[in-house]
C-alpha cells in the first residue's frame, strides 16, 4: 500500500474481527499513500478475480524452531485454503510466503493444478538481500551495487553463490579496493552464518520477522504487476535444472506479468552445485513425507 503496488488490496482471514480491524487500520492511513482501496473479510470470496494472491497463512515460527518444523501444520492449512483460492480466483498467480516456503510452494503447485509459472514462493529473495547487505557493509559500498545470490532452500541448507558474486561488475574474489576491504575466508564464513541465522535473531528479539519480508514481497509484486522482467531468486518447480526436477527451490528466475519464465543458468562451481542438489533432496524428502 505504501509503495502503490496495487490500487485494490483484499485481505482474507478466518478471524473475522482481526481481518476487519486490519483493513480498518489500513484504510485510516489512505490519505498518506497512493490511491488504494483496502477491504477485508473472513469470506474467501473477497479474493474473487484477484490478479495475484499472496499466501502468508501459517503456524507461527517459535524461537529455536526451524522452518521445516512447521511443515505438517502448514501443509494442512494449504489443503484447506488452496482449493478455495483457486475456485474464486482461477486466473491468479499464487505467491507463497508461508514457511517452509519451498515445501509449501510444492504443495500449492500440486493442489492448485496451475501451471508451474503461476505458482511460486518468495524463496531466497530475502536471504539474498541479507547476503548483499552484509557484503556491502563489510566492503563499505552501497548494497544496490552488490550482486550476489543465495539459492536452494529458504532455510538450513541454503547455498551462497560466492563464485558469481560481484560488486560494480568486479568479481568478488577479485575485489581489492583501497579503503573498502577484501573478503578473507573467515569473512565469508561469518557473513554466511549471519545470513543463515538472521531470522532466528529477529524472532528471538521481537517474536517474528515482518518488515524485511514485507519489503521483499512488495518487490516481487512490483515485478509481477508492472511486468518488469526482473531477475529474482524465487522458489519454483524445477524441470531439468542442472539435473534437478520435480522439486521446488530457489534459483534466479525472470519474473513478469505472466509469472515466472525459465530459471536462469547461473554459473556455479562444483561445491555450489553439490550443495544445491543436497538442498533439493532435503526439500523432496519433507514434501514426500507429507504426501507430496
């Protein structure tokens, strides 16, 4: 709403009082943002004819829990909601944010019956933002000039693509600018550990992550609704991507008004490729245990 991503925003929640209150609170601020209309209901028909549906419903992650710990509870929520969402908005793109997002995306893909390009998850968009922020801080450059991706699972087995990371077109392994540092091996380990544990730190301190992931989702929505053809590491069902098929995980993809186009063949070294395949197997095992 703040960024003017859409002029029509509809909220659906089973808690009638809460969803009405959320919509009312947002409407009270309409004077201060671009033109928008916000409504909320406990009736799923409020989502009728939506262009994009963002799925955030799910059990709350507690300190010490992994995202995978939420899999069974959130799979059951998907079983209830996804068929209803597709019924009222059959032409919508489904953007999954609920954790574990890769497993939930795979479940939504199967339950919805929609083409793979119209069902995808927020994936490692936020992880990659954290990654770029930490590299930028270490090298004293603007984060907008850092290009680096986290791929694979949005979680424990995610993979940092150090081999293709760059700052201002300079490969990161060649970065040596006076006054702006040079990444040593222990710097890389420290940065990645901070990326991997970032959500735990936020959840421990304030109970949940919300601001950064909200911005990440708004960015994905802009790419869709504005037909931007933006490259984002979203989670989608892969088909013969470096030998990986039939599992949802994050690799850089072009995102536009039609959803996702083909995943990009980002260069990876041997260790990164092995990590990506291990991440795929981890997601596949959890999804299979849940019947998907």
